C-alpha cells in the first residue's frame, strides 16, 4: 500500500463554484437490471471533460447517506463542478464517477421512515448488487479499465460505512477505499479488518475522515486506532465541521487528487 499524507487543509475558496470558461464533463444515466433486487435500477455516471469512447478509464464508485439516493451527491455535493475545476487545474487523472443508489430494494426512494428495518437491510444488500450487477453493467456500457487496481469505493455517512465494509471485505475488487464521516453501520474493526496484512498488501489507499464536530466521530476514531495499532498505512483526516456536505465536498476534493496515481501496473 502506498502511504499518502492528507493535505490536512480545507479546499480553497471557489473549489465548488461553477466556472464557465473551462471544459466540462457530463452526467449520464445508467439503467441496469439488478438480479439482486429483481428490477431495473438507476445510477448516475460522471464522464470527465474530453471523455472518449476510444480511451479507457478507472472508476470511482461514490455512495450516498441514509437519507439520500443516487441524486444526493449531485444535488448537494456538486461533484461535477468540483472535479471539472480540478481537471482544469491539471490535478486529476481521468476517471469515471458512478453515483449509485445504495438502498438495494424495489422501492429504493428515501421515503417514509428511512430508519425502517427493511431499508437498513437494503443498504447491506447493496453489496451483492454492487459486485454482481452494477460493476459488470458499468464495465459493459463504458470504456473502463477492469481489475482491482482501477476501482475505488468511497462514501459519506451510511455510504461511508458501506464503502469500508464492502471495500475492505472485497480486497480483490477495490484498491482504493475510504469513508467520509462513516456511520454506525461500519463494522467493528476486528470484523472490518480481520487480516491487517492483507490490507497492507492489496490496498493502494485507505482513507478515514470526519469533521471534528461530528457526533459520529467515534466510529472513525476506533477504526483509525485499530489501523494504527496494527500498523496499517492509511490517511486519517480530521477536518473542521460537522456531519454535512461542507465536510464531504472537501473530502471529495482531497481524495479525488490521490486516486489512480503512482501505481505499478506491471501486473495488470
């Protein structure tokens, strides 16, 4: 695993503001059949500026929180604007970004009681939908690079717990894994990382971040403490803020600049 230090500073003013005079990526919609759920499901896909079907790209899967859906990041986190601005500054390696719905059930809207047992279970069931249905559908429709080294899995809050649970539970599928303000659905460290050496051997980046005023910070702290105890390289980034998109937009700004860089592709 590559050891990378977090920048430990907030993104600059204007990082999330639309700039008319630069090249822009575009949002696409992927409709895929989920055998896990038994229905067609939707995911949004950000294609970077200059996207070409003749090239191939790594993929970042970016997960939402318990009260959101595939539109939550788009509406509140402005990922296309943040990434467009970074591309204009030459700070990113080209990648696709997939914004799925992490609630794997037939009625996957965040309606009614979002804490209902069936909705909570649907977040766990998304692991199978992601691995068996969504990723193969993305790799069939878009010109993406296959293999573990070209896949990243990150998320916020409930999606942060999913990203850590599914990413660390499937180390042959994802090489870049992290949680922003991860929620209590995050497995306890002994279950999350039963084999620290395997994480050291297989991951390129493991990221744990949280706002310093976030009531859920103990989840990130306990994960960090376990990783530190077992000498697993990772980024532990505590930043100003609470449990909100000010923090998560900053996380995306920081993380996206680390992905798919400085890696050995000789074994692809």
